[in-house]
């Protein structure tokens, strides 16, 4: 019984020692690795502002309702809707009551949250 516990201690110490050597070797290998050179990434604007004459594209965040409400010149919602995927040219961009709106034709305006620059 006494010899078996000594053997068990020796074997367990060997296993622990070998595992520590293996971890050290992996750490040395990871530090000597040289990453490949990568080209510079193109920097795209995160939120490009829409200006007069820009092409705009209607997007919908709700997948069930594929239409966007149309606003009047005072940023009040109307009963008219515009389908997702429609492309327009921004006639005028203005801010009314802290809501930025874009005119798409004579009497129809869209919220800038509903459109992206094409």
C-alpha cells in the first residue's frame, strides 16, 4: 500500500511536470509567430449625410411591413406609403422639430432614418 502511494505520487508529478513543459512550449511558439502583412483597409463613412441631388434608396427595418410612411413638409405623417426598394433623388433636405426629412417630390417627404444614400 505504501509503495503504491509512492508510485502514484511519482506518476502524478511526472504528468504535471510534462503538462507544464507543454504549456511553456506553446507560449514560446505563439510569441515567435509573425503575422502576415495586410493591406490598408478602405475607410467608408459610417453615416454619410444626404444632400440635395443625391440618389436615395428606401429601406425598411420591419420585415412584415414593407412600406415606409410619407411625411408632409411639417414632418407630420400622412396616410401615403412608399414601398421598400424605391429609388429617388433628394430634392431638398431639412430639419423640422428635430426630425431630418428629405423631399422626394413636390409634396412627399421621407424621414432620413428610412432612407440610405445610394
